[in-house]
C-alpha cells in the first residue's frame, strides 16, 4: 500500500511563530519542523465511485417484437375486429389519424398526400413484412379503407407481442 505524507496544518501560536522566525533568521529551522510534525496516512489508489452504504440500481429492459412473414391478417379480413371494421367503413380518415398516432407520427401526417402509403411502407419495413412498394401503392390507392383497417389490425397485433421485462437489483456496499 502506498503512503503519502500529509503535513498537519495547525495555526502556530504567536510565541511559536516568533521563535520560528528567530530560528530562521539564525539559519536553524529544525525546531519549527518538529512543531509541524507530518503524519503517515495510507493513500487511496482507487477513486471513490459511490457513497458508502448506498446501493446501485440496475434496470434491464428487454423488448421482444414479432418480425418477418406476411401481414397477420388479410386485406379482406375485416370481421376480425368489429370496431376497426365499422370505423373503416364509416370514417376511414379518422381511422387514418389513429393509425398515424399508433405509428408514432404527428396527427397532421394523414392530411398530407401519400402519407397513408408512406405509413404502410413504414409498417412493412419496421416489422419486416414481405411485400413490395408496388403492392403497397396498389393496395392504398385501390382499397384505401381496407388498407387502413389492415394496418390498424397489424399495429394492434404487433404492439401486443411486445413484452417489457424490468428487473431491479439493489447492491449495497
């Protein structure tokens, strides 16, 4: 273990200070050094990283997402989710707003031309669903309400398969 010399920093009294000054004038400083003795203290080789007694919290988050394969439901499989089916038939634009929100986009995005097509391509790429840009364009342009319903169903199913596992461990020192 290394040792470091630490000099004691005490305030000398007036008589000690004048005696030290007198000795320094005569060239003798040994008496002053005796009064300010140094102590041998073991040096810390590693820096202190945490307060003693406090613990470290470790959090692990694992995300499992189903990827690959085809769309989980077909384009004409509208009876699987009744709410989505009714909204898609009566108000597909409102369903498109919900889709943009679930996808993580701004609610104004569906107002832009081609945005539903872009979201469909994004969903297909995010979840690695087989298909092509040409198929996506044809589906959105020819079967807009059915395409939005299919994308909503896909987002619901894929979001359900995500599992978050949080474990916390407290280590005390």
